[in-house]
C-alpha cells in the first residue's frame, strides 16, 4: 500500500541542494521550488530517508516529510492552487 507524502527541503549549499533535487525527482512529482509530492511504500520511504541523510548536512539543512495518508486519487484532485495552474511533470522511478 502506498501513502502520499509532501517532502520539502531547505538546503543551504548549492551542490547539496542540487543533489537532493535530483534524488527527489526519482521519488515524486516536483510541485514547487523545493517541494515534492511522493506516493511511496514503507520500504521506498525508508530508502528515500537514508539517501536524503547521505546527501544533507544535518546541522545546516532541513528536510520535512509530511504524511498525507493513503494514496487515493490523482495529485491534481488533492491540491488547491492559487495563481498559475499546476501542471504535472513526467516522473521516472530511480531506485
């Protein structure tokens, strides 16, 4: 069973931020500058957390992972968007 997560990061170093951005493209949809929505199994979540920890500096950077519950509908149905419309990007899974 998959659950939907919002992953947001605040990374101070450009190189680390770029590596985390590239890593997250393999797990979810890039919905804003440093925000992804990812539908993950428990195992995928564990692996993603480990990979994020490898790339970040835990004293300087922050990653927030918000559990939004079970994956039940398309992302577009669960977003309220103000301003420019949300357009989903293509997604490839990298594990």
